[in-house]
C-alpha cells in the first residue's frame, strides 16, 4: 500500500469595517485600483462590499494586507493619501524590508511641503534611514544608483534648514567633469558653459521654493549653485552644503570639499560609484572618502540599491541589466588577466559597491539638524 502525504495551506480570513466613507474611498481609489495594488503586492485576495473589506489568503499575506489597509486608512483619515507607486512601496515595507517600520512612520515623516506640490517625505525604509542619518550627523554620504532620491531629499533638507533659520545659506555644488565634449569648445562664458552640469540642481530648487523668493535668494547669495572648483579656499560657516555627483571628484577634490566645512554647517555627499566619468585609471574621490571616514563619529553612510529606485519601474530593471553586464565584463577581464598576467579595472556593480547593511552601524548621531 502506498501512502501519499498531501500538505495544504491554511487559509485565513479577516474582515475589516470602516466608518468614514471618504477615507475609505481615498484608500480604495478609483474603481478600487489602489485596493487591487494592495492585493497584488501582498498576495492575498481583497474584496470590498459596502464599508467592509474582506481579506483571504495564507497567513503572512493576509497579515501584510491587513496591516497595509489599516495603516493606509489611518493616513487617509489624516488627509494623507498616497500615490499608486507609494502604495506598492508601502506594502513592500510591511513585507519585511522596513525592519518593523510603519507606513505612517516612513511616509508620514514630511521634510518639506512646497507651496505647490506634494509633501516631500521618505518613500521607503532606506530613504527613512537616510533622513534619520541627515538629522543626526553633520556629514552624510548617500551612495547608490540614479532615481533613489539621494539628491532631492538632501536639497529638501537644505531648504527646510534655511526656512527654519538653522543655517544662513545653501550651497549646492557638482564637479564639472567633461563627458564627450570639451568645455573650452562650448560657446558662451564660463558660467554658461558649466550651467548644464548644474541644471538638475536648479530644477529641484524650483520645485521647492517659489520663483520670486528663489530669485531673491540667488541674488543675495543665500542660495548658491556653483561648480566644485569654486569652493577652493573658502570656509563655509552656518551652511547646508550638498555635493552631488561626487563619484566624479578626485581624492584631492574630495579632501578640498570636506575641509571647507565651518561651524554650524552640515554636508551631504551623494553619488553612484559605478557611474564615474573620470579618466580611466583615475580613482574616485567618493570611493576614497568612503574608506577613509569609516568609524568617524558624526559621519553617516547609507547605501541605496536598485530596490530603492522611485522613478519609473523600468529604471530599476535597466540598472539591474547594466549591473549584470558590468559584472560579466569584470569577470571576463579577471579571467583574461589571470592568463595574461594583468587585469584592467572595471566598474563595480552597485549591489557590491558597499557591504550591507544599508546603514553604517558605526555612524553615531552628533547633533540635530
């Protein structure tokens, strides 16, 4: 006689009742689109009937969907409905990526509310860790691929600090590295030549400060956007300084920048060490600094990955594809080098740029922002 052992999953059912029809509508979205996003992301069946939501599925999926719906409803009661993309990230946060973080604790941590536009707040566990590091440290390195919000959040912090009179000025800078074109051959003055490198910073400023006030701030030097070379020889007191695209600095430039900090200042350095435009063989100042600052009190580090991308979903897919291609090239060159007696430097995939965890445990808060 042959015995066949059949294992069946236990199905759990939860029923939730909601009293506020407007908040429930904001939670569900048009044609229950947002509720369906919760269903697909959590992996449980979600049904709406009247003011009741029924959730069915295996234990973990039901638990995640239940927590997400309850917390999203609480946000809607407070007038803080999330976008469709945020709904997906919120559910993933509860699936374990956030180490026990709540949706309110992450998405409700508003840094800045522009006069026109949505409040600027973290959109995931890594962004929340980044925000906490900026609040608690005078220097923070944020490393990872494009689209993870590194620079945008840093600039929101800078504007918030200025409006709260915690600093007297904002300084935003980038290295003007030539990529394919020689600056000397471009038309216009020096300022006109370097303007394209700084345009993303201007765009972000216009998102956060109304045009009239920003023009006034730029005119009186309260907000300064300048190439990194313009920082040499200065001491920056009572300033919030953001160095963007730091992977394109040399070690000498990074040393120059970090030693510009004066009293009452805070600096955020952002970049992606896999996307350097430096000449072949030139070591990145960002990579160099990340090794040198290890263990220094008051300096925080956070590593973003393609999982933290908050742009179009295809951006994350493209980053993974490039990483895979670069990893294969690196392995091929390593194999060729072992036979030919030498190796050629190759990009390091973003997933291997820094060791886990996402937040450097050695970073100890220095003072509040």
